[in-house]
């Protein structure tokens, strides 16, 4: 394991199952010891900075959060999943058939151990800070009696329904705006039913090319068994089981996870947990960037420029709340 670069932002790496993992460790100024956060990225090939090759821009929210939290006295580690980042091509051959919910939890456990091994990090005050799918992995990690449990977690845009239901609702919103949308949804549902039954997806040629590509990606060998596990995964029943403080944030400008449709099951799951706090920022989108346009003017297909574009910034309301919540629990 090696460290390179300045103390304020050091490149670190470590081994997991014969594969080298890479991350960025950011420390505040001073000698420490520091409370710290591990940042867990969302779905697909999203990297340590929460950038994706599928979305334009490199102004990722995780990097911005790490810099802001360092100013507030928190160290952080953000990492590339083994199936993301610049080393994905060399890692994938060794990962085929092995990517699963458990493998994601193993990656998180390795990152937590790497962070906790630093002498200036408070091992008893390590928090998770997650985006979207990443919240599922942090919750799973915490619920399986880890060697280093989290002191708390900040869950940004966690799905309050099964991931498959969230995906279908996004497609349904698009289908509602096109002719024969109901027929397209029926073809999609039939393909998903085949996928969940372990049969070939065989998407109907009448489906739009983008939907066909999504369906075909689910059964790609590199995505199994993970894709079937993820399709049924739901943060709400996991949140109901945790006993540590949590801050759940879903922005009202989030078009992927809905602050009402997903937020309500999460709030119901947290009933009886005095230390689970909810925040629904007026102008935060899915990756916690500020979005000032009215929600009625936003369309999911054209929203990506507001994710990681050079002029985007973190939502101030959400950022202040995160910093205050972490400070109160550190």
C-alpha cells in the first residue's frame, strides 16, 4: 500500500482479492486526530469523484464535498470501485461473475480499513457519505457486524423503493410523453420478467434503442449476479434496522429518486428511530448540485449538464446541513 502526493490530497491504494484499489485521502490542516468520512459512489461506472463516462463533465460532487469537509475539520477517503475509474479495463476480466452486492460491501470494508489504518484518523468516528446506490452498500455493510462500524451515515438520494421500481418509474415518465408509451412499457415489463426468471432478456426490436441497451446490459456477464440482486434492493427495510445516527437527503429537484415517492417509505422505515433526520432541499438534484430551474422545466434526458458541468456547485442548503450534522455527531 502506498501514499503519494500532498498531505491535503493523497493518492492511496490497497489490495482486495488480488486487485489494486485506488482512492484519494484528503485531510484537514493540522495534526489531528480527525473524524472522517468514506464516500460511496452511485451506480454504474461512477468513479471516486462521482463522475461517470456516461455523463458529461468532471466537476464531481464527491471531490467538492471532500474539499468542503476538509475545511470543516473532517478527513475523507473516496475510492474507485473495481469496475470504475481508470483501471476498469484491467480489472474487469478478474471480476466477471464476481460482481455482487457482497463484492461492493467488501470494497467498502477495504476502504474503511484503509482509512482507519491512518494514525491521524479517529477510528471510532468514521462516517459513511453515500450517493444513490451507494447508500444500499453502506447500509448492508453496517448491518453485517463490520469490524469497524460507522459512527453514522449521510445517505444522499437513497432509493426508498426497489431499484427496479425506481428505474421503471423513470421510464414510465418518458413513456407518458410519447405515442404508444403504454405498449413500450408492456414490452419492457415482459423483458424484465424474463430477466428476473433467469431467461434471455431478448428485448423487442420495437423498443427504443436506449431501452434495448439498458435491458441488454443487465444480462452482460460482467454485471451478474449483481444486476438481479440490485433490481430488488431497497434502502427502506435496511434503514429500519440500523441503530446509528443517519441523515437522509433527497433534493426536490432530483428526477431519479423522488423526495415524496421514495422519501415517504424511508420516513416510515425510520419511525421510532430518534436519530434519523430527513432533509429535502428545495434546489438540490440527484448528485447534490444546486438546480435553480423550476422542476416543471426539468427533463431527465436533458438534465445531465447540471450534474458535473464546470459551472455546477453543491447545493448550499444541503452542504451546510451536512457539515452541521457531522459536527454534531463527531
